[in-house]
C-alpha cells in the first residue's frame, strides 16, 4: 500500500479546521489512492473540542484516514509531517493595536517554525493561513533555517478565488472562463487584485469587461474587503471558503497548474517586478513537479506599480514591527 502523507493542521478545532479536516480525510488534497495521517494541534483549552472533532472524523469511517494525532505540543504535531497547514492564530481582540497583534502571533509562529525545523520530514511544505498570514509565514520561515525557504508559503488563494467569481459574474460567464487572475502582495486590504492581466474566454479581461471604472471602483475594493463583508453578513469570518482555498493551494502545489493559467501564492519575495526583498509577497505563479515559478514578463502600468508598491510597503512595515522575532 502507498505510504501515508502526514498532514499537520494547527487550530484544528477552530472554524476553518472544522471545514478542512473532513476534506483532507476524504482525499481532496492528494487523490483517491493516497492515505493520510492527520496531526492536529490545538491549545490546551480547545483539546476537548478537538476530541469531539476527532470523534466525528472517526464516525465518517474515511477509507484514506490512516491515523490521527491530537496534541497541544507542536513538537508532536510536526513530527515527520510532509505538509503543515498553519491555521491557528491569535485573533485581534478589542482595542488591540496592529503591532500587538503582530507580536502576539509572532509568539505563536516563532516556536512553530522552530518545531518544524526540528521535527518535520525533509520534504515538508508549509502553508500559513492564520493572520496576518504573510508576516506569520515570514516568522516561521526565519525560525526554520534548515528548511529551504521556498517551502514556506502564505494563502492568498481565497482572494484569488473571490476575484475569479467577481469577474465571471460581471462578464456573465462561468468561472472556468476566467484565467490568469492575480492577487499581488499582502493578504490584507492593501492587496492588489489584478484584473488587467486576466483573461476571459481567452481575451484580455479589461476588453471583455469594457468598464475600467468598475475594475477600479468596484472590483478591486470588493475583493479587498470581501472578508469583512462576509463577517458583516454571517456574523463570523469566512470558514468553508477559506478551507476550500487552502485545499486549492495545496492541490496546485502538489498536482501543478494547468497550461494557460496560473494561481496566486504568497512566497518568499523574489524581487520580481521591483517587489521588496525579505518579505512574503503574493505573485502569479505556475507550478510543475512541486516547484513554483513566478510568472515573468508581465508589463505593468503605472497603476499596477503603485498598487504593488503600496502593498509591499505594508509588508515592510509589518516586518519592522516583528524584526526581533526573525531568528
Ligand atoms: P478560529 O478562532 O475559529 O480558530 C482558530 C483556532 O486556532 C482556535 O481553535 C484556537 O484555539 C486555535 N489556536 C490558537 N492559537 C493556537 C496555537 N498557538 N496553536 C494551535 N492552535 C491555536 O479561527 P478561524 O476562523 O478558524 O480562522 C483561523 C485563522 O485564519 C485566523 O487567523 C483568520 O484570521 C485566518 N484567515 C485567513 C484567511 C486567508 O485568506 N489567509 C481567510 C480566512 C481567515 O480569516
């Protein structure tokens, strides 16, 4: 039998955890022939809830779920893991400044980076979902010096999927007609959802949409603020769509991207398109054989450049706020 892939999920008893674990156990990441072992990390007060989630996983009798580990110790959760989905994070509480939020999360992602460095399998790949995702990812990466930095990524796939849906709806086409959408920069409201390099039914999206004011005044802010709009409507932050995007991110990394399209991934900055070095920046990437590559040769307008500069600047400011945690 194929040997199992070990997947760590942190924040496993949280909302996204509850939406993602069943899909992983069902085989959504690696296909119907690949067994998995779930290694679930929580904080002590959430261990009882995690036991309940594990009972439900057991009650599904998933054929591919070979084993489960439930723990509040990152050293146990990351033992021999091939994939680490870092979802658990400290939410912003009332009156908390951004610097305090960054610091509180640094206190989570520094030790998790160290534990990954000590215990993960040599092929480990990491996806950070917990916010502020890019900077949390930077902290984990910098505290795991023995793991190649390119194995650390943060999630902008939810924003990417949101952008596809908005463009499809505006153009009156199925989502499958929309390709080459990009989310640039930070997973925050400074992100740049780029419709200018996208295609709809093989034609440039701006030509098909033919409404530049809509792109600038409706599309971009709608995607940037969609998370807040979901909270406003649902009373809770995006969970099933975030879990779905995390599944998509890993699927793309594992299986590759199809010809004629790309995906958005926040990765260690390559400096491409004049982006700042030393941060985790979201780019358009194509993926083959588990290796991603930033799409080259896109011509950027002054508007594109200004948007990239703004989100890059925010990432530099976030980094400055947690500099002492960078190992
Ligand atoms: P929840 O508050 O429902 O769950 C978080 C879970 O993490 C809790 O069960 C908590 O006990 C656990 N946790 C906290 N500290 C931990 C630690 N040190 N080790 C292990 N577990 C720990 O939040 P949920 O809705 O699941 O969201 C999780 C994170 O995803 C949040 O930071 C959220 O902001 C972020 N998101 C990121 C998105 C993205 O696109 N990158 C989109 C969705 C989501 O907002």
